[in-house]
């Protein structure tokens, strides 16, 4: 006969294993992200990984030979930017389902001025005066308390 405590521990363990498996799958998918962008006219092809790092750079045709150095540089930079943007979109697709809605913008690198808090964290700190946001009409910096101490957000 199992107790409710044993059942609860079993449920927590199963939940932990499920979350661990989901995170392992997410990491695998992130490691597999590889995006190749090719410039118009196939002058340049750039491949980037999940973090936008260049993993391959190629010149599929001889079109680059007819380009002025400044033109080639412009095409190369635009192609790198395109590949990075597409890799970021794939990264966002992988990460978003695993993030609380308050943090989903972080999946694409958007850092808000005031970081969001999950509802659980908000409940923990809502009555703590150290975490109260200043009033909009407050002339002090939003990040500085009256005693000069910096706030965490």
C-alpha cells in the first residue's frame, strides 16, 4: 500500500523526468540549427548556427569576381544578416514553447527595460518594499531608491 506522500514523490519524479527529457530534446534541436542564406545572383552563401555564428562561407559561382570590393562587402554583410535572422527565427520556434509567456521575448534576444516576473515570483515580492516600482511621477531614476540603493530591475 502506497501513501499519498509516496504518490506525490512519484508524481514529482515523473514530472522531473518529463521536463528533463523535454529540455534534452530542446538542446538537441538547438544544436541542429543550421541556416544557409545565399545572396542574389549566388555571389555568396553563408551558413550560420543557432547563435548566429558563421560555420561556412562560400562563393557558389564566380559572380563575386565581377564585384567591386565595397559591393562584395555589402552583399556579404547582408547575406550574413539574413542567415542570422533566419537562425534566430528557428531558435525562437524551438525555445518559445518551453518558456513562460512573460519570458518569450527573451527567446529572440529582446531584453525589456523592466524584466518580467512570473506570477509566482510576483506574489512572493509584491508586499516587499524593496521590490516596489517607483511612481510614474517620481523624479528620481526608476532604478534608484531614496536611500541611493539600486533596484534589481
